[in-house]
């Protein structure tokens, strides 16, 4: 059992590193300080079980994640992280803008404006 947990943890952190090179140390320190189980359960599920599936490439998954987080409107730090991750995985600034405009139509203007605020921080605009 320990081997599979270590493998899931390793795989999750490796994918997290593809999103943001500095994130694995920060995220593991944050989650491990709460419980040894958080990283394996939360990131193991998210990144090892779902995000690493072959059906959708990582660039597209990040675009979807940015759109979902904009629509949710209640996770600004996650939105900023995933905008950076999207940029790190081939999503262009113009594509981020198009995602925000699309969310204005389907998630509402306030959600779009929150997305703009997050994007401005990431893009240094």
C-alpha cells in the first residue's frame, strides 16, 4: 500500500511541476503540514487519476480549468495559479482573454470581471 501512495504522490507532484515549476515544494509543504493524507488524496485524485488521463491534452485541460474557476467565482488563488499553468502549457494571452469573454456570456459579467482581476495579476497588466 505504501508503494502505491508514494507512486501517486510522485506522479501528482510531477504533473504539478509541469504546471508550475515552483509549485510542488509550496503545495506539498502546505498540504503536508495539515496531514500526510492531503497530498495523496487530493492531488492524487486530481492530477494522477483525472488530469493525467490521455483523453485531453494538458493545454486543453488548463483552458477548461480556467473557464471552470472563472465560472465558480470563489477560488481566486486557484484561478491565478491555473492561469499561470495555462500559460506555462502553451495557452496564449489572447486565448486567456477569449476564455474570459466566453465566461462573460455563460457565467456572467461579475464572474468575468473576477477572472479579469486574476488575469491582470498573472499577466502584470
